[in-house]
């Protein structure tokens, strides 16, 4: 993966290009870097719980995971509680009751995740919770990465520009909702985003101005049910039809349109003009 | 049931019987494969203990062992214990899978939409009845917690439930009287053979995003699960077979680059669904047997 992380989309782009060149329809869901925006008026405890669940669940290996938290103004006061709750999560095998963070998929994934965390620290991010070199008793060979929070992250850092795909929450600070929207819309991916607020007006502004295909309002992972479709947008999809729901019907079918004329008296006039319906 | 082309099945049978390891594995159901994988992961036996199974292919309704010479191990991420070996299917095997899907298409396309829906009514019930086993399989091969694995399955189950509505979803449009004694009706026709390429991170949900809606709309399918987490998909396919899917309508191949390129190139395949990425450094690749496709 290059420093901008774009090669993570190489497989999907290859399939889209090669399948397309062969005349096939292709729908390809690609990368994602999902941001949650927190306004000062959000309910602190339910917001922190939602962020921890969406950031660290499945060890962050979900394409709709919240991997970036954008704290607006006074919402930065949430960081200590975020760190405290994340630190309390149990890391261990998925079969053990009470475990919150399972192993990551491969030893290679662990190496990559830890390298990107280190890159963040070297670029100036702080690390109030560091899950590198994590050990789990009784499981010396597991692919463990503990919960990690990088704070003071900026959009030029390698850790921000890459999809870490691990139990790592990156915290960015901005002053206004407009700045938060601008930051999200400047990211090349548009899979999902969320806002936490008690203000209907702020939530409405966000849902209409943010350029991501799946938006949650006080919902951290807004994956639609199949009466809708999975509607990630911009750099998160190649192709013209979405997965499941009505999009899946459109993708997997082609139209056939039949025009039938059943006159009771036969039309016998010769016309050489382009047929029009009269 | 669709007619089975002997030319497709016979070479596969020959291939399988010619293979030394086939006698035990091919005759055993995937249930036993799945159960043994779980037992192996939970046991404390050393890794040298008996035969780690090879993950079968599904071709024309039969679970067959690949004649592959290259394999990718399926590890339990908490222990590195090898649960199974995913074969990199041969070109002949992938060709047989596509031939089988092509042969099954005409009859499946003309199966009534109500009967196609009924397949998924039966399927959703079987998924519910086998939730615990499927969740354990997901946890074993992927690593996620059992609660999370149940959610993985449930989000896929919701797509299967939706596929039960295909009788309404696939309706076309009609305008009566566009001209004198002239009416226009449109139909939504299936495409033919479709294919899915799934990532590692949702062993049940993402495959269930793909093949149920494709098959419900009247297509036949070739699925390539993630080589990292193929066991869940095999069990999902076995349950689809139990629900009554005709031979050849659902097929499974395994592999990496060559399998992906095969699906991109096979002229019979009309549409490809892909979820994933490959978030690995170039420098990481030499440490892997081959590149693993992963959902970013």
C-alpha cells in the first residue's frame, strides 16, 4: 500500500476495469474512511458508547466502522471518557464471553496496523491509549491489537490517509460544523458518516450537506436494511447499482419492453416514415 | 430440476475419484467438514494431528474436492491453528463451475417466480435453525466474537428475507393504449450467469448480499468466497442445497488472482459483484502465499 492508501482499492478497480472491458456489469464496493461528528450538545455518555462500539467492534474490521471522530468545539471534552471506556474493553478470543475486541485477521494485518499507529505518533499525533504489542494470557500466537486512540490527528498524516482497518480510533478537532462537513467532503471516500447532536437543525444541515451515501443521526453505523440498498458513494463504489434491495434487482436484471398492436381491423396503409405511436 | 449435462459432471467425477484424498472427503457432507473444523479449533491437539481438510468446491450440486496443487491455510486468528486448506481451483474446475451454471440457467429462468421465492422462504428458516453453528464457524475462521458473528449472519438473513418478496420486487411496468390498440409491457429478465467475489470481514453477510438476490431474480451463480474464510460460505451453500436449490444454480470456486481473472474473463458471466480491497503493503506481499482479498 502506498502512502496514500489508494492501492487498497486496486482489487476492485482491477475487477471493474477487466470485467467492464469484457462487457460485464460490475458492482464493486471499495474502501471507506468513516467519520463521526460530535457536537457539543450531544449526550456525552450515549455518544461515547456509540463511538467505542462502532470504532472497536470486530476490531475495527468493518467497512462501516467509525475510524475517525471529529469533535466540534467543546465536544473535545469527551476525549478522557472515550479513552477510559475504550481501555476497559477486553481483548481476547471471540469464543470467550465478555470479549469486546477479537484478534485481527492475520499476523500481516497486525503488523500493518501497528506500523500505521507508529506513523501517526511519529507525525505528531498523541496516543492516550496504545494497543501496540498487546498480549493476551494463554494465547501467545493470536493477532492481538489492543484498543488504540490517536488524538490530534490531522488530514495530512499517513494514519489518516490510510484505512487502518483495526481497533484504532483517530480523533480530529475542528471549531465548527461547517469545518467538519468540509473535512469529510474532502475525503475521497463516501461510504458512511454520522453526527451526534440534540439539534434537529444541525442534524438536518449535516445530512443535506455531507457528501456520503449513508448518514447516521445519533446512529453510528447506518447500514440500511434491504428495503433500501447499501448506498456508499464517491470513492467507495465503482458501478451504477448498489448492493441488495431494489438496487440488486436492477443490477441482476435487464429490461425487455414489449410493444403489442392488436387492432380489430387490419391497418393496410403503407408508411415509410419513422414509426411513431399515434 | 434442471437437466444435468453429463459432459460437465463426468469429468468432475473422474477428477475426484482420481484424487487420492477424495475418497474420505468427497463422500462426507460439509456439515462434517464444518464440525471437524470447529472441533479442531477448540481442541488442544497438536497441529500434526490427522488430516486438515481441504475445502470442497460446489459444482453442479456436488461438493467435490479440488485437484489443486496450491492451497491457502485457513487459520484461527486467536491461535494460528490451521482449520482447513483452501484450494486454488484449477482452470478446468472453474470452467466446470461456469458450464454448470450456464446449463442450469434456462430452466431456472423459467421456474415460476413464486417457486423461486419459496426457495428463499425455506432458506431463511434453515439459516435461523442453524444460527449457532454458523456463528461458531464465523468466529472460528474470522475471529470475531460470537455475538458479533450472530449479527454478521442476521444482516445477511435480512437480505434473504427480502429475497422472499421477489414476486413483487421483480414486477415490470405496463402502459395501456400508447397508440391505437397498442400496449407496452416491460419485463425484468435475469442476465444469465452472475458471479460474486467476497471479502474476509463478513463471512456470512456479504455472500448473502450477493447470491440470494441474484438467484431469486432467476440468474445462476458462481461464488468465490474469501480464501481466508471459506467455511461459512460452504455451510451457507449446503443449507441452500437443503432448501432445494436445483443443481448448477449455485456453484462455488476457490482461489485468488487466477480465480478473479477467470471470473472477469469468462464470457458466460454477465455480472460480477465485488466487495473488498487489498490493504496490504507491497512489501507485505512476499510474506503471504498470495494476496488475500479483504474488505477495506
